[in-house]
């Protein structure tokens, strides 16, 4: 993690998590609007809010570049929201926002590294600003210059009686007149009357100079429910505004007299540092849940001296909301907030709040303090005169309490490890050799109870770690969208069963393989042109389906496209050329040929494209999936499409297994791979011309795999009728495994082989890992898939 | 403090502690910084399909650790384990643990850095690079083994 100021490291994790979530949400909104090709009011607001929050929290973390980029996007959406300009080039807009989102995501990744240095986003910011200006100007043209007739020097006396302010802009920010217009547009809604000088800013670019020289004068009276302060804050919030000073006070409505707003004084924890930025965080959170928010001091974002002011006088926040209690809870939950007091309440809710006040003892000492004493710090007089201190802490009513928490994954890993150890220890105790031959009714009863509880505990811990696949799937929307644009292919991405859950550690390993497969389908799978598709009798629009479902302890994920399919003869030719064939070409089955595309250094595409074709992709897919104990296979019909089928175990760490012995060794066969086990009878044994053995079960013949044979072990018995035959299923096939003896069934915790052993490809030889049994001995867990496919 | 420790244990320039053991009558040493513990011979679970010198895995307090027979590694005939046979459990920087089976463990000696000399740079001598350096003690010349090379594939 990059170095943050003292006291900030703890928040850095939270920041990374929050911002990543926000950016993902942003992508989803964009994707949705893009497919509907229109922006709803709500979406625009959502994007605006998202950017605003990122801006605020980035500023708090001291990440100026992030904050500025978010600011630029926010500004652009501000124009879209307020002016509803005709957007001629939707593509450019989406491009700009997507790129910004990508840049920010990349930056978040970087932040988590130790040697972090901020990336320069100025290029992207400039592009966004340029586009925003175009949007703005487009609107200007559409306005048909209604006020063009007014002379430039219409510095007439303002007819509106209200508060007048002088606004100055940052030096060299350029186009001051348009920036001034932005200010006007922003406060238009919250003012009942509004006049400004110079008045022809919209059409006359010369006014920019006047504004630079004289400042920009606004006379306004706040609309109902607004205060002078909230308007001034809105002005100050506008981009590039340097200062806004009151030049004449009118009959503006003082804040507290405003019947609808609630004012709260917030105190932060002692020594929490940077109180102003913490206050900003609170403001951002409150903004998410209610409409108009104003605060004092108002320049917390830029002026670090306000921190001192906040320490001494507290931070005053006014907001308007239907559910003040909910907002108060948001404030209460905000980080570093020590306490808060309500200094004024909406008049209509007052009556019901007072009794509440009487029954609940004031929890915060500050709440009981007379408000007037602290109030002078705030410019607005408390005309209300009746402060109603509100007990902080437990909000009495309304709104469901947040019932989700985020937990560090390491803690969950440790928990799972511990549960695993408990499972082993339980087996050690209950099957202790000391107990052999004893009749212990009570002990057995308690042991059964313990076993039941343990398995419940284990299930719960597992379920905590389960995450739906929808997150991983929806990331693909973005990839498909980008490639659609770049490759000019029209493709629908369809999800099925995205609510299927898998272990968190599995999800993390799934992202890359999924991405590769979707890219492959987009690039190689779907035909290059719509005509090709129509000629093949398919709809012009391609389709990629991501589906997931549970099947006997495994999760199966299928990435299917309805494209041109894989030509086995081409694959074979290519494999021959690359020299990766291990037997004569004619001996390969179609399935084997198809699966060759996942060998290292294979790619059927002649040309290397940006997305795929280097022949590393599918190899990586296979490796990644195998790392989490899964398998990938390919199924393809020429002309009809290709499916990649991924099978992954539901859980990586605890397996229900059947223990069998072969000589000195004990192997564990996962129960979900076992169909049945039995003692073979002589009439069941069949031999082929080479003497290879098969076992006949109810009219079906299965190959016989003698475990001692494939593992070069010394068995206690080679006699098929003395040992035990286990019919196991894997890799889509069934085979009979032959072992000496069945020992029993037990849950085991999978321990991966040490890297030293992994060097020798033990996995390829059908060994998935090992585990420790109750008596301390080690068992090797078999991977039936690999054994059968190898045989 | 920690940096100081590692510097002390590094056998190239500074003094270091060396654990000596015998294989087939010859005394070899390994740097003590690799040694996690020394245990008696335990029941070894055979893992199929791995090279012969890796005897299998053992259970050390819930950890599954592979063990290597140094005799087999050096191409010396193996002898039955007796009560002097030991497993020295090595731990590498990556946290990976590997046990090595030796005939018997001798002692730990602090070796002065000027007693250590490099192995000759020749093709036919020490070609598998198991020997890291040569220690010239009063009691005789000893070979210091390279733990990494001993364990990893050459």
C-alpha cells in the first residue's frame, strides 16, 4: 500500500474498497444506458453522485489526480443534467467516461503497491473538458440567443431585492463567462429570483474580460426551503470558482428559520487529524441520502485551516430530508464522528421529537449544552430560539439497520483453516485408539453431537465465503462492449444462473480465464461480418452465453457462442505444424483435437490481434482453472458455435472422502466422484485382446485401473476378487479403480502439495493434494478426473 | 537487529554457525539459518510418481513436509534407519519446509569467515554444485552444502 499520512492507512483499505465498488457500479450504469441508448434523469444523477463521492474521498486521501479526474467527469455530467444538451456524439461521451473509469481503476490498483507515484491524468481531463465545452456550446446555439439584444454594459441596477454576492474565478481558467453561466444554471433552481451582471454572458465572450476585471455579480433571493448560505455554498461548489463574497445582505431567509431543514453540529474524535476532510466525507455521505445540504464552514474542501475551526466549534451541517432520522444515522455512522447534536429540527416534526427527547436520556454531553453559546460561530442567528437537543446514538425508529459488514478475507481464511483443524482433531479424539473396545454410550452420544455441530460450523463458514458469480459475469459485459465497438461485431451477452455461488477464492481465480474465453469467443468465435452469419442461416446478431449451475459438488460454468465453431482439421494441421502431437494424427479423437487448443503455444488464428491470438490465452485459462482444482474442456460444432465448459469444485478445502488402502499407502477418493464400490465376481472380469482388463457392471463395461499398478506400489493383494473395486466417474467417463481395502469415510481438509512436489507434476498423475487423518498419518487425495483421462 | 542477524548468518563474508552431520562416514555442514528443527525418523508416507530421492511426506504438527534422502541424492546406497537417523527440517525464505534424512547429526560450530574457502571453478569437480564452500577447521576439512541446490532439481 502506498504511503499515506499518519492515520490514513486505516482508511486506505476502505477507500480502495469503496472506490472500486463505485467504479463497478458506474460501469454497470453506463452499460445499461448504452444498451438502452438513452440517459435517464436517475442515471445521470447516479453518475454525478458517484463521481462526486470519488472526488471527495480521493481528495481526502490526498490523491489529487484522482480527485481532479472525477471532478472533470462530474462537471461534464453536471452540464448534461442541468442543460440537457443535445448530445451528438454519444460514443465520444461513453468513451470518455469509460476511459476515465478505467484510468481510475488502474490507479486504484497502483495505489495498493508500495512504490506508488500518482499518474498524470491531465490529458484525459483536457479531453473531458473539451467535450464538456462542446456540450455547453451546443446548448448555446440551441438557445437561439434570446437575450442577445441586451447591451453588453447592461450593468443596470439589480431589480431583485436580495443578497448580492461577487463571484471571482480562478485565474487562467478561461471562458469565465461560460463558467459564470454554469454558476447561474446551478443556482437557478434554488433561487426564487436571480439577476446577474454582466447579463449577456451566454452570448458575449467579451464579458469574460469584464468578469476577470470586476468579478461576477449575482443578486438572488433563495427559494423556499433554501438559505443564503446554501446558495452561496452551491456557488462555491461550482467548478473554478475561486471566491464568493457577500457584497450586500438582503432579506434572505436565515437558515434556522427555514422550516424544512435540520441543522446538526458535529464533533470529530480527538486527534483524528484533518477534520475538514473528514467533514467533507460526512457531507458526501449525507448528500447521498438527502437533497439540499449546506454546511459551515463552507470551504472545508480547499482550506485546511478550517480543521482548527471545526475542532473548536464543531462542524455545522444543514440538510433537508423527509427522514431526518435516517440522515442522522448516516452522520453517526460516518468514520471519526465522535458526537453530534441537533440544533434545529424541521418545524413539522418538532412536536413528535420533543417527547422522545424526554424519555431518552441525552447520551452526549454536548447535546445538552446550550446551543446559543456555541452558535455565534455560525453566521445565521438561531431565530428558532428553541433548540431541541436530540439524543445522539441509537436512532429510535425507521429504516432497517445495515446488516452487511465487510471482513478481511485473511480472517476468513484463518477461520476456515481453524475449522479444518477442528474437523481433524474431532476425528482424532473420537477415533482415538485408546477408546478401542470400550463401550462408552455417553461419550458416543456427545461425540455425535460434536460431529453434528462441527459440520454445521463448517457449512456456515463455507457459506460465508460463498459469493455469487454475477459479479464476475457482469465484468464481462464491459469486455464485450469494448470489443463490440473495436471489432464492429454486434453481439448480445446473455447470463444464465449468475446467482450460482462459489467460494471467494475461486471467484478471484475465475476472472482472468473468463475474460480470455469471452475474448476468444468475441474474436475467433463470432463471425467477422453479419452477412456471414445470415448466409449460415443464423440471426445477424451474435450471441455469447455465460451460464452457471451446480452439479454434484461442482459448479459448471459454460461460455458458449453461436459463432463459426472450431474446425478440427485446421486445429490438427496447426498442431502438427507446431509439433505438439504425441501420437499419429489419425489416432486423435475429435474431443482430443479440440482440447489441443488449450496446449501452450497454440492458436489457430493466423493473425495475432489485440485481444487474442498469441497462443497464450487458452493455456493460461487451463492453468488458472487447474490451479483451483477445476477442469476446462471445449465442445464445438463447426458452423454452430463453441462452448468452453469449466468445472470447478464448490469448495477447495474440505472434501468428503472415502479412504482406501493400497499396501502401506492410504488414498482418499472424493465421495462425489464415486458411483459405487463392490467386490467383483469372476464373471464380471473381461479381458481384451491385449489382456487389458475391464469390469462388467449391469451390462456396461468399464476399464479397470489397478491403483498399485499406476502408482508402482506393493499391494497386499493382486487378486481382483479379494480387493475392492470402486466405480468412479471423472472427465465424463467412468472407470473402476482397484484397491486393497475400504477403510472408511471421512471428511478431510485438503492440504496442497509442497512446491517441491508440484515440480514433478503430481497433479497430472491424479493426486490432488494430501490430508492428515485422525491418527496423524497422511493420506493422498486422488483426482479421479486426471486418473481416468490419463488412463 | 534483524538485519544484523542475517548478516551474521550469511556464510560468505562473516562468521556463521554451521550444523554438521554425517553421511556414509563423511562429515557435511549446512548453515544453521536454514535449519528449523531436527527430529527423529518418522513414518514416511510414500508419494508415487516422484523422483527416488524424495522418500515421501511426513506430518510435522499438521504440516505436510516432503523428505529427501541425502544418501539417495548423493547416489550412495541407502541403509536401514536406526535410532541415530535424523530428519533435519530445513525452512527456506519462501516458508517452504523440506526434511533431509541424514545418518547422524554431529554438532553446531561457529565458523570464522577466514576458515571458509570457495569451491574451485572447474567443470568436472562439484558439477552438481551441491557443495557451496569448503571449511578448513582444525579438526579437518569439511564440506558446506548448498541447501537450495540439495533440495531443488539440478
